[in-house]
């Protein structure tokens, strides 16, 4: 089953003009969202789906067949992949022919995995990651011009480039499905970044406090910045507020222009990871 969660199109969106638009897609195994923008950086469309996770790509194929918008020709197509199986490696140690070997040192790879990698120039590093090949091939079949990136690549670029971290550490929490992504930046340098799976709200709290503790950061002094799928009336937020003095919900990035239609349709911190794909090159 394929369910549309958000379906926002601006009045000036023109289907016959998509060749001049930019398309960014964020894909997990049971989630799929995309944003369309023009060359003036105005967001013209935001659409998000929930896909039934039947361990196959059948629902993804159904979506790509039925969504007549993204089958059009676009100026650029970027596809962000969510995968907890990733590893950052210094660029000067990286050999592309050994990418799978590097990743297998710290992650369990599946038989049908495809290993990809991104250059992260800000870090002088390479982000190596795995995603099931059948999903990658499905996207390529319908969007042959697509360029793939890991979800972390866009987020790290955004956190370093667009947030002042000169006076203290910045700690970011991104919620995507049942995963916690935690990132710590200081003086425009990446201090920590990892992805953890969680089942209960208390698990999420545990990982956040663990990072504070491991990096010797006081939750009473250093605020937590939230992006992703979290709202104030959630159990996770209420738990976090018991232990962390200041929590900020991060606003939409300023490198896009958003109309009132989008601003009024979803919380300001939602889709931050999707929007951050714009910074991937």
C-alpha cells in the first residue's frame, strides 16, 4: 500500500516546465519524499509517501508508476538514501576499489547490498554506505539521471555551513522513522555523527544523553537542536525536556524560499534532511 502523507503544490507550479526544475528525493525502505524547486530557489512542491514495508521494491515501483510528476524530465535529480550502514573515511586513505571492504569492517553487509560513496569536501572525507540494490535499480530504471547521496552527507554540510559553532558545540538530533541521528559540530568541524535504531522513546533519550556524557557536554548548558520528525507533544520530546534544559526546533533552511502554503502545512523542523540534499554535490 502507498499512502500520501503530504501533498503540497504551489499555484505557479507548471508540469510542463519541470525540465527547468530541480528534484530532490529522500528514500528509505518504507518512506519516500521529494521536493521540487525552481532556479530562483523557490519550493514549488513537497510530497511525502509512506510505503508498506514488504521487504521488496513492489510498492516503490507502484509509486514511481503512479506519480506522473517525478517521471518527467528535470534539470537535476538528487536521491538521498537513508541507511544506518555507513562509514566516514579520510579521503587520503580511500581507495574506491576497496569501498566494500572498508564498509564491511564496521557494518554487516547483506548479500544484495550495493555499496556507494560520496565525497564530503568539508571534511576531506568519503561517506561510504550500503543500500539494497533492488531499490537503487528501481530508481535508476525510472530516473536514469539520478545522482545518489547518503542522508548524512547533506545534513553534515548543512550543520557545518549554516550554523555558528564558534562559541560552543552544536548538538543536532534528527529523527527519521525509528532511527536517531546525532551530530555534534564545533568550530565548523565534525566532532561526532552516528545513527542508532530505537524501539521506545526511552531508547532515544538514552542515546542522546550518552552522546552528552561521552563528549563531556553538560545538558544543562548546551542546548539540543531538533530537526526531523519530532513534535512538542511527543513522548520523546517530553522525556528529553526532563534532562536537557534548552531544546530548539530548527527552522527550515534559508537557502530555499518557502510559501505560506508549505509553512502552514507541516512543522518547521520537518523535512530538514530532505531539504539538505540541495547542498550535496
